[in-house]
C-alpha cells in the first residue's frame, strides 16, 4: 500500500498527464480543422479560432521567449516545492496536477512551434486553450485547498 505522500505524487502526475493529453489532442483537432487565423462560430459569443500566442496571459510579454520560460519554470518550481512540503494535504494533488499539466501542455507547444496554440475564442475574452483553463482552475483550486481549511 502506498504512503499518503506517494499516493499524492502519483495522483498529481496522473492528473498532469490527463491535462497534457486533453490539451494536445484538442489543439491538434483545432489546427487540423481550421486554417491559421480563421474562425468558425460554434454558437453566439464563442468561436473556434486557430491562433498562436508567443506571450503569456492575454498576450503579455509577447516575443519574450526566454523570460516566459524562466518565469514558468520558477513558478512550477515554487509550486512543486510547496507540494513536496505538504503532499499529504487533502486534495492538494488535484490543483497541483492541473497547473503542472497545463504548464507542460503550453511548454510543449513552445518547444515544438515557438508559440502556444489558442483556439477557444469567446467574444469578450482573449482566446485560450485547455491548458490555460486547467491552469486557472488549478490556481483557484490551490487557493481553495490552502486557504479553505
């Protein structure tokens, strides 16, 4: 039987792997379905658009590849350090896995094509992807797990 810390690390790793897989699969579907720069309306207020983002959230730090990489790795390092100190904290593995998986999904794009593929494009919000959604939900979950007790 696994110790609670080992179980938490495994659950976080499985969660991250699922997020990466979903992210990469959905990005490839979008890329194979829509030409770069084009959009298709799904329903009122939501388009699927094939675009690239070389920056971070909302296109900030556009073109600052090494800085984005350094900031991402520093944030992941801090997250994993915190998790290493508190692996048995109830449900902490879930938001850690979501943030880690989202970051790895976007880093895979940056390594492969030099930019992140964004395709979910609401009318009143910048385009994003599954990895971005996992990161945001993971951070909210992290705050809930840490502050909620």
